[in-house]
C-alpha cells in the first residue's frame, strides 16, 4: 500500500476559502482543494453540483470517503501520495459518486501548491467523461495528431490494464509481431513470446501504478531477422496504457560494434610493449598491464592514483609540468620528445613521449605513450664511439702513408748524394784535399738507418 498522509486538519480553512473563492466560484469546471490529510478546504459550485451537495456540507470531510467509489480508493490514495511526496501532477480516470447515489466517470487531475518548506495544499480538477469512458478529445486525437503520428518512426499501441490491445498505429507493419488485422482484441500473451509477454505485462502494471514512464527492451524474431525494440509505457487513464515502441536494432548494432572496437582497442593497449598511462589532474587513473613491466612494477594498481610527475626524472620535471599545463589549458597535443623515466628501483630509462589530451570515462584527461629507446640510445653511443676509433685509426694510417712517402723521397735524395760521393772518391787522386771531405760524407751514412737499409736502396 503506498504511503498516504493522515495529517492534522487545516486550522485556517476560512482564510484559504476567502483567498481563492472569488476565483474558484467563477470557474465552470469542478475544482477542489485539499489539505495534506486529504480533507476538503475548497469546493467550488461546479464541484458541489456534480456531487449533488452543498459546499459547506463537505468542508473538512475526507474527500475519498465522500465521493470516490470504494473500488477506486486505492488508486486515489496512490495519486494523492504521488502528488504530496513526489510533487508531480497526476491524472487518472475515476468514478465520482454523488450523494444521491449516481456515479459519473471523470478525468481527475491532482497537483500540489507548495511553499519552500512544505506542501501548502493539493488542488484537483475534474473533467466529466461520457458514459462509455471515451473523451471526445481522445476519440478525435488520432485525426488531430495524424501528422505527428505519421512523422514518428515508432509503433504506438493502446493497451488495457489486462494487456489487451485496443488500438495501434504502425508506420511499418513489418515490425509487428502479428498480422495487422490480428492485433486489436488480442492480448500480450497471445501475440508475444511468453518471456517477452510477461515482461511487458509487468512493465504495463508498473506504469499504471507509478504514473511514470516505464521502459523495457526485448528482441523479436521477425521476417527481416532479429530486431531489437524499446517499449515506453505511460498510463493513459486508470485502466489504459499507451505504449510507444521503437526499433533500436541499428542502435544496438552500433553499440555492439563500439563495444567490440573498444574491446579490441583495450586488448591492443594492454598488450602493447610501450607504456601507456592516462592521467587526470596530474594523477594516474590508468596504466597498461604490459607497459608497467618496463618500470619494474608487478601490476597497474601499484602506480594508479599516484602523481604522474613522480615517474619523471627530477631534471626533466619542470619541462614535463609545463607540457601538462599547456595541454590542459589548450586541449592540444604537444610535440614528441625524449624524457628520462624512473623505474621502481630508482634507475631510469630513456623514452620517446607522445602525449594527447582526450576524454577518459567522461572526463578530460591526458594519454601518454612512452616508447623505450634506451637500447637504441646506447647503440647510438657505442656506434659513435666506434666511428671515432675508426676515424682515429684512419688518421694514423694517413700519417703513416705520408711519412712513408716523405722517407722514400728523402732516401732517393740521400742515395744520390752518397753514390756521387763514392764515385768522386774513386776519381780523385789520393793526394787531393777533397778526398777527406768526401770520405766524411760517405762515412756519415748510418748503416742501421731505415733510410739507408735495403728497402730504401732503390727507387720504385
């Protein structure tokens, strides 16, 4: 049983009546006002005439006991409770009983008049319906709103509280679960698979009870294949529900494609050898499983929720902090650069860092991809050192070739001098004073010198 307020009687009915009587008395429609206990504060002449009573006779009386037929008092209490507690207007078809015993079918609407602290009063209006329960406006609604119905892609059904179809509109009859002429007068259980029919019945009853829009989804096998539908149920009176059914197959397929894409992307990221980190407001909210192995951690939880700047070498932190600030302020990515990343043991690796702002789980964040280039940098250093050694050896070789050429030329000159000195000694007389000088030139040759050895004794 829903909640129903049994509050104390209003102590200031006369002031409320005086405040609103000049308005209510002139209204042609039946209007009444109740306190939070459901007792009558105002009852305009039109409402009194409908009830076949006098206004003064009903003031202070509980309206439900006075004019609502017993079978519908629970419905009335649900309406009243919804208005008082949820502050939402509520409309139901109710049978209004006059004091003379006659009963009139009405469309009753309740709404709350509130102050900032509490509900001041509940106002109700009545519209008398024909005996067959069909409001003329409702009877002509299909014609009046035909253009709107034709513009909608949805199926529209009127169902009774018993789940029997009373009327429908279908822009695409291929979406119907039964032939077009086999729907009206049949129940949910007759036209739908058992599980779907039961789910639809529960949703229908919930819409009648709550007065809110109730939604459920289901899957049907139709001539065009399996189709997904979303049905929105809303009460249309006390014993009727309007069901608006939309084909959401394309949306479901898109959602499934998106889910698969996200799953593939997550698999790719989780198995990437690079470190992938997402941080928001400077704190890590995600790290990939395989990437953290680069830093010597066992699981992402060991670094999640820690400051991302803690992973950066102290000398690189000012630059990294500025890059983060720039991305968060402008929403633009920053150029790739090399940074030193700290491992768990305190050592560091050199990584190429690419960072891009994005939305992660509905909030702004930054994704960082760190590609380890430590081995490449070490290889580059070793290659540079080897190239330096080769260049040094090449310089030494060049110097050796140059020295050999100079020595070869000098040897040719020296051999000519020594040879001519020897020939001159053989031609000069023994008493010639020049013999002594030539002899000294010839004796000045160093036998063990490389310039005078066998290899330097002849020209090439």
